[in-house]
């Protein structure tokens, strides 16, 4: 059957890539979000804690 709710904007492989990019302190959350085609708010929602939640 169908899953209820909205489809996720970021797949698991996108989240893995985001975590790898955020490990580099010279890249901003906004730049990572732009590369993935989402807003920074979406990235923060999917990665609670933002950059500090990565490492």
C-alpha cells in the first residue's frame, strides 16, 4: 500500500553526502543545501543538530 504523509525530499544517500560535506568546516550548510537542491531548513530538519550533529 501507500505510505501516508509527504514524500521525503532527501534520500538516504543524499543524507550521507550531506554529512560528508558538512564534515568540511569550509563549506556552509547553505552551500550543502544548494548542492542537494533543498533549502537549508530542509537540511536542518533532516539532520537535527546541523553541523554539530554530524561529527
